[in-house]
């Protein structure tokens, strides 16, 4: 059984390396996973920070001053962005097809993984920015 897996893997490597387009697919897939793996560990931070920001907003509900109302509004916006960042990562992971090329061919796969690299890049930027901004808003008051 194990020998069969080794043969299949070796065959895939040989076939993949002999086709420049397949090499491109493999590079793009690796880049997608690299970006995902760099930012995914911060997903818990996004969730935690969203909870902290929401808690801060809730603590100000009895304050009827305009400045408190403005701050609550700002906090609500940050919760939305943090939650959007979380949802974007979850959606990307749900929709990502790691074996796209097996179903649709190499040419389509190059376009698909190029697009996925852009998508996960945007998710990464959104997550990192939402964390930075969420921390700033909590530290500012």
C-alpha cells in the first residue's frame, strides 16, 4: 500500500515537473497556502478582538453623551470589519479547491489559482488591518 503511494507521488512529481504550466499551478497553489498559513493563526485574535471591541461598546450603552455615542459608533464599525475579516477567511477556506486542476485542467487551474492568490491576499490584508485598527481603537480610549 505504501509503495503504491510512493509510486503515485513520484509519478505526479515527474509529470508535474515536465510541464511548465503544471509547475506554475504548483507554484501558485504553494503561494496560496503560504499566505493562508501565515495569517490563519491570527484568526483567533480577530475573534477575540471583535469580542473585546463589542464588550467595550456595550459598556458605554448607558453613557448618553455625544462623545460616547460617537465612540460606540466607531466601535460598532470595527466589530463589523473584524467580523468581515473572519467571515472572509472562513469563506475562502470553504470555497478553495486544492485539486482544481484535476477537474478542470492545467490552463484553467493557472487562472483559478492566480485568482485564489489574489483572494487570499485580500483576506490577509483585511485580517491584518482589522487587527491593527481594532487594537488602535481600544488603545485610544
